[in-house]
């Protein structure tokens, strides 16, 4: 074996002798450099290439205020904020950005109406855009809510304190000047804390599933109506009726206590008025006792037949 092989060199057979030329040895932790201006060299295991680093960008970072060129326009501290985004002067004399945020000081809830979003101007140049784009509404206040309204689709979306929402608007698709908010139709909803319904109806009429609670108290502040021939069944606990109770005013109904052979006693602490019909105890074999009510035989039991 020649020395050139032992040294890992190349042979150049020029003349009668072999010359040793050292090969370039690349460290194992380096990769071969590929061509192209955006292709970087991975110098260490796990390090990002220049191209990978270039692709990393912040998703959203805005300056705020009402000056020209801000990324997120601050609303006025007023009950109503109406902004025409199709105007090149719609936001304090300037074209509007696609983000709106509550001001640092907010003394009441506010309604934000976005006008003519399908003709919204684009950027500082004020050019009309085409396609579909997103608006971001941010409510930084800890108490008051922001109600976002469009003037095309009649859509109203309430943004609670300390939250945000993203809506879309299109130049030519769908309804003109309509804001498309996230859907309120949910396949399954699991809530870890309470639910507060501040307005509107709680309508489960289209659902055929059961309505089940746990051990907490169910308080109904309004009237309760059971429609149709549906029934009302309780458990074995006591029932207290603190108001007047009427059974069947519109039709003949039967009032039954217990079942034959197992019924408990019915106690009335005041008088009973029978306005019509018979008082029938003919099927009872028990005694009918009465106390002194003018009868000279006080405390005696009488059996009427």
C-alpha cells in the first residue's frame, strides 16, 4: 500500500514520483453548504438556518393611538363610536387600520359601528382593496363591554370585558358591508364556571334531550308553565306551596292523595268549603270524629251513614 493511501491523499501521477496532496476534511458537525442566497449553514446540531430564521415573524404587533399610521386605532370614550372605514379620513383624519381597541380610560360601555367595510381603504395610501380581510376588535377594559355592529348584515356582536374577537369582511362576496363573526353554533360546549344570560331567551325547545341539574338549588323567578299534557313529577321530598293553589279551573280534574291502602293522612289547618258536588266517604270504613261544635256530646265520635 502506498503512503498516499495511508495519508488519505490524492495521487497526481505527474512524472515518475507520487506527490501527497492533503484532502480537505469537513468536521462532522458541519453540513455541506448548498447554493442559493437564502440557504444557510447549519453550524451546530439543532440550530436554525438563515432561511428558517427569516420565516419566523410576529403574528400581530401593533402600535396604538389615534395618530396617522397606528396599527390599532383607539376608540373614543363615548357611548357610540361610528367609523366609516371606506373613508380615507375615517379614523381621526386618516385611513383606518384593521384593528380597534378600547382607550386606556373608558367610563362606559360603547357601541362600535363599522360602516362600509366592503369598500375599506387599504393602508396609509388609502387604496380600495379587493378580496376578504380580517378586523380585530380588542376590549382591554376590566368592566365595560364593547358592542360591535356592522351596517350591512345587521350583525351585532358583544365583546365582553377583557376579551377580543376577529371578524371578516369581503369586497364582493356574501352580503355587502357585513362583518362575519365567529359562529355561535357549537357542537359541544363544556363550561368550567358559571353561565350568565344578560339578555335574550334561553330556548331549548328544539332539543329532545333531558335537562338535568345536580344538587344545587333551582330558582325560577318568573312564572312556570308546563305545556300540553306533560306531567310534573317530584321525588319523595316535601313540597311547600306558599301561595293559593288551584286544580283544574278549566276542566274537571281529580285531586288524589296517595294510593289505595297506602295513603297517608291529609291535614287541613283551616276550613274546607265545598261549593258543589257530593262529599262521598261511603267507601271508607273508618270513623268520622268531630270535636265540640255545639253538639252537647263533646268529644264523642259519630258515625254517619
